C-alpha cells in the first residue's frame, strides 16, 4: 500500500481542471463528483463474495478486493445522473493498467453510449494535434 499515494493522481487532475473551469465562469452548469476511496484494512472492509448494493440499486458480488475504484465510479456516475441531473458524464478515472497497455501513454480510453459525444471528442483531438 505505500505506493498507493499515486492513485490519487486522476482525482487531483480532475479537481485542478474543474477549478480552472469554475474560475472561467463558463455559462453552463458544471458539477464535479470525486469518487475517493480509503485503502484500509479493517472489520468493515468488504471481502470476496460480499454482495454490495450500489447507489443505483443494482447489486454486485465482490470478486476482487482491488475493485474499490470501479465500485465508487459506478456509484459516482449514478449519483451524477440521478441526483445532479447530469446529461453528460465525463470520467477521468485512472482505474486500470489495461487502459495504458491498450492505448499507450498519449491517449485516453473513451467509452460512450453516445455517438455524438464520441465524435466530438475525436474532432477535438484532431484539432489539437
């Protein structure tokens, strides 16, 4: 666990970017949901085979105790949509080394249920090359 301090890098970058946007007084509603976990062992920690109920009401079985980021992300997305009324959710999570292996150091992974959002992201990327 000593090297886990670096896991907060994605949240720190998201907070810094949000502060710039908030300072720019963009005329659109913006919200930031930071899904943060404490990697600590204790009697209330979840264990393999536990069943958890997420914010959305869905249940998940814990098969990997290193999945706290993914579980919090699921709750954060549900909270953003259900409680804050978000039309668009941008996730800047750094959850897995598999993304680094598949897209490399210079590209982020994009997952979207909206073809328009995905296309806009690709247009922005092309303009900034």
